[in-house]
C-alpha cells in the first residue's frame, strides 16, 4: 500500500499559495486553506485521501517552528509522505498584486505593504529553508504553474523519485532562485552574431551545430555531465525530492537552450541504460524549462517530461499564458 500524500503549502501573502492549492485540487487532492494549526494533525489522521493544506501568516499564533515541528511529527508515520511547498514572488510583483487587488497585507493592515512583505519574509524564512519545493511565481503564467504542480503531484507520479528540473535562462534577467547548480555558457561562441541563426533558438539543429563547433564545447559539456552524474545519485541517497540544474547565457535563447536539451538527453539515456543493467529505474525524473523562450510564448519551450522524443504542447492555450497567478 502506497503512503498517503500530504502537501503543506505555505509562503508569502500574494505569492501564489491559493493558485497552487487549486492546482492540487485539479490533480485529485482535497484542499483546505488556513485551518488552525492545532487541527492539522487531526485532519491528516482522519483523512483517507490525498490532502493539501495551506498554512501561512494569517493563521492565529502562526510560528514557523511550530509548523516544522508538526510536519516532523506527521512525517514520522511511514504511512504518510509529507511535502512542504513554499510559494513566493519578488517584491515588485507582490507590491503590484496587492495594489491591483487592493488587499491589505496581513502583517501590515494599517501600514506600508513593503514593511509587511519584509516582516513575512523573516517570519517564514525557516519554512523556505526547509521546503521540498520553492516556487517563484514572479513571472510564471497560471498555465505553467498548473503544469508544474501536475508534473510533481499529478496522477501516476512516483513522489519517491527525485524530480530533476533543467532550466535555461538569461543572466541579465536574473538567476533562477531555486537553482541547486548553476553553469555559465557565456564564454562559448554566440549564434546571436550570425545573422542567419540570430532569429532561431537552441532547439534548432543548425544552432546546436554552430555552438558545438566551439573548440571548448566538448570539454565544457563533459565537465557538466561529470559533476551532475556525481551529485544526482547522492541527492537520491539523501532523500532529496527536487533538484534544479540551470545553465545561463546572455539571451537565454541559443547556447543555454542547446546545452539544457543536450543534458536532458544525457540524463534520460543514462537512466534508461542504467535501469536496463540494474532491472530497476534510477531515482529521478527529468523535466526541462527554457525560461526566456517560455516568457516569449514559444510553444516548444513549455515544461515537458522526458523521454526526449516526446515533444508536444503545440496546442498550448496562449491566452492562459497571460493570466496572472492569483495569491
């Protein structure tokens, strides 16, 4: 009998907790938002179904230490699998969301919203440090958020296997804050300066060929795979649930995209070959995100599971991409 999944969703006010709870409902969880903390253990004990619970600073007497103690007690039961998800957004996004909705910040009901955000960051900091999954909703369309939740908690997902997220990004747009490993590809030859390749992306074969013609490409990619092959099995041994590996370049369209695709191929091939030898699957699942391509609405760049040959989502609802994540 598989362990019952319990997802505790917390984070910053306006950070997207309600949207995550709704997405969990869509994949079969019973969702309860902001119950008294003292009732949480009893709710879990009485439930016979997958459960998602929202806990945040609105809770009377909220204390991050008490939340962590409760999670530890719940996790001591081998019949349950507890996940802690922390939702947040950057200060500018949070300020905009509160301004647009004209909501008061729960920690600054009569004061300055920025002060409330700062206070809540400090209050929930221990939860973010302990979280299994940290979700930055700053520039995340609601459709992408739903896919992210589905890939981690949807039907048929084995939560015991490490979920490996591979993300390409542009350095000028900021590092993905959830990154466990960051690689810099900006020293490689740049297709942006080739007028034929400039409008294409790292998903195109001729762009990949141009990048791999750099004399240092093979050595650089070999160093990446050697490190990743070392740390991922250790992550699995330590019981880590999520790992994020990122590669950045200047524009996030060519070099980083090609390297992420190539790394995904490597990890998928390694999982298949090792599973054949060991008669059991390796302890991870691979997903990719091309952050800058996604932000510009390119359908090929949406979150997708491997095997690599499976590419789809061409019917992506463009209008859904423009919807704001709701607090």
